[in-house]
C-alpha cells in the first residue's frame, strides 16, 4: 500500500464543478485510493471505474489477487479513516447476485456496491457489514443485470399487494450503499436506470440517497420505471450525517429529478424523537412542499424511526466517540427481529405520537403524497 502517509481529514469530499449551482452544493466523494482486484479487471465496467477514478487524480492500485489489502493500524480511528478513504473494485459473488426480499421497501434487493463513503453516526450498516468500512463497487455489472429478469413477478412485498401492486415487481438499489454517492466514479446507477428504461415489463427500480449530485441522471432514458427518493432529516439533526449533501441541496435535486420525469419520494429517516422534533420536522415537510410547488409529481413517503442494535451501537460509539446522538434506554424498548436478533426502538407512546404527527402533517402539506409505511 505504499508509505503510510498521514490520513486526510475524515469527510474527504470536494465540491462539484463550479457553474452548476445544484452540483456545486453536492459533496462528491474523492477517495484517496482505488483498489482494483484481479477479477474486477476482467470486466469492462471494472476497468471503466478505474479510468474514471484515475481521471480524477485518484491513486489506482492493481492488486495481484482478489484479496483486499489494507495497512493494519493499531489506532481504530486511523483504521476507520483509512478504510473510509478507500474504494475497492471487486466482483459480486454468486451469493450476492441471488436477490433477497427487502421489506418494507421492495420485492427484491439489487446491490451495485457495499458500503458508503458518508459518516452518519446512526448508520444502520455499522452492525451488519464485516471488517473495515471500505466501500466496495461491483465490476461484474453485466452478471448482476442478467439475473434480474429471473425475479420478475415473483415478489411478495409489493407485487400482488392491494396497496402497492400497481408498482409491479420492485427492485431496491440502496440497501447496502448510497449509489448516488459513488455514481461519479462508478457509473453503475446510470447503467441500471438505462436497463430498467429498456425493460418493457411491469417493473420499478428504487433508490434513495443523501446526496444531491443528480446531474448525470437527468438525461437518462428512464422510461418512468425508476423512483428516486431523497433521505432527509431536519438540518438540526442532519449534523449526524457527516460527508453528505446539505438537506436543501437534496431537496433541490429531488425537484430536478421530478422535472426530468422521474417518480420521486421522501425517505424521512431516521426520525429522531429529540426535543423540538415536531417543529423541525414540520419545517422540513413544508420546505419540501414549497420546493415541489407547480410540478405534477408521483410522490411517496417512507417513515423510518431511529433504531439500533447492540452491535451497531458498539461500532458507532467507537467510530464517532464525540457524537451526541441519543442511544440511551430512554423512551426505548427491545424488539426481536424475525431472525432472533434484538434492536432498540422507541416505546409505543413515542411511536404513536410520531406516527400521528407525520400522517397529519404530510396530509396537510403534501396532500397528493402516498405514505408507504411507518416503521
């Protein structure tokens, strides 16, 4: 890995090109290095990712095998910083290309990458991804796309349901990554949108993002088969979302996508029941409503409250020791998942208050929006 140069400050993002107000407010991730595995080099898409990164002045390290190599740091914060500044280009294994249901979002989960360059101190991936938090982009995109038709009409989350059956077979692309965060390097999301645009079937691609750099997507021939959602929190709580685009820029990006004919959505997540939450979330909903004035939109809303597992709390506390995010037992209860693991969620009175507030406020400010679920 060369000499062990001092790690750059956490949150190593740069503004996009000047002259585009929307893009200039986006924070484009610029990793310090790209690790290109041997198998990834056998795919045109993998080589194209490396070429884009090289054009940005990023160091490309061609590995002799498929084993990722990072320096072993005894300081966990240094190890975290080094991993967060690394993009690995790898191949998705056959097991990762076998799609899984992803309730309550979509029938199937399709992964273009694993890991995220952002620094969210509530990150739900923290307890589920193993090893250093390197972002891994998949080079074998043709194999990933080739598997998608096998799942057409076989879902049960949206397909065949009374509430969402009209969406067709749905595929979620942002379960284990934020695909827009790395799109300027990978180009994978554009390729996936193009694939769905050409797919003459009752299908819908879905992705959500905390970034606003939508410019590469605006001219895609999406065919109305992609729903782009922005994940938002009020600025008062967005301080927990390091390295992401400002909330106002995400909302501006949402409007641009709507103007480009995309189906759009809000993912209000994670909803944090801290003091004053009614006022700041109300202002956020009003801001979105104002931004979308005058645009005919197909708008959905997904409401996800803050929760954590014992494992994710341990990891996040280690990664972000200065965070003031409340992960105490106050207003919390334990909930057991279908897999038998435990997560800590808000207690029933808090959940009831949140649910009633959001349903009422959204119906007032965004009367045409459909709330898909509250969890």
